[in-house]
C-alpha cells in the first residue's frame, strides 16, 4: 500500500491522518522545496514522499521557470498547474502519472519560504485546493518539524541544550538540568555551531528556530 511507503512514523496521528486522507483522494506525492539549511541562497529538495519522485522534485527545485503562468487564485502563496503544459520541469511529473501540481508557499523568517508541492492524478478544483490548504495549515508545525529537523543533523541532547539556551539558561544551568558537566554542554554548543554553520550560540538558536528544530 502506498501509504505504508510514505507514512510518517513517530509523529502525531493528525499528520498521519492528513496523509492517509489525501492519498485516498488522489495525491501521488508531496515534495518540500526551500533554502538549503547550510546555504540559504540555494534552493533544494528538503524532502519528498515517496522517494521515487526525488528526481522530479530535484528538477523542479533546480528550475528557474517553475511557478510561471500559474492559474489565477485568491492567494499569492497558493497556485496550481496542469502538467500537460510544455515546461520542462513538469515533464517528470507528467511521465509519472500526475495531472496537476499544487504549490503552497509557507512563509519562514528572513523572507524565505518552504514550498510544498503536492502532485495529484486528477485536475484540481478550487474547493479541493481550499480543503487541502486548510489541512496543511492545521498540521504545518508538525510537518515542518518532521521535514526540517533531521536536516540539521542535531542529536536529541543537542536539541535539549538549544531549547534550554533559548529560554536563557547558561551553560552551567543546562549542565545541572541535564546531569552533565558544563564542559559537555559547551562541547555540544560548539558541535551545534559546526553542524549549522553558525558563529555563535545566538545564531544557532535563530537558525534552529528557522528550521523548526526548536
């Protein structure tokens, strides 16, 4: 069953129920495209379900033509297109049986967006799109955390240190709370900066918030 291939584990039933409902209604795949966490000026495929659509998502992420001539709609962050158009970035989706691609742009700090692209086997209608967008908005905090947190490469203990730092705890206070030495906490903070490509604890916190890790 397709659902078993893309079901998100260790997450809430809200998210799994959303995926199950849309798979039953003709969704073939969903891709998340946005700034590379270590090189925000670049666009990258952050995640795609199921994985066999990776190439189609990568072509879309690399294209500077995507998003042109989208159908008029009531929101600048929501648009959809028929894959039968001649744009080269749509061809891989059409070849895999997708008739329509829906784009939902989710705003992030710093003027960036994570773009959610959902591929469907049928032509879309406004009521159908509205329902999908409402479902996505309701589950977005969980979706974002699931998609982006693994990309940071942070361990659970490093995430705990960042969360405590976010609330103003010093390295010594973090150490007491975690039952480790202050030196261990400082080592975690240094490793976090290396993984996130940041220069300070404050910058690490800001980047972790941006990517939904904390």
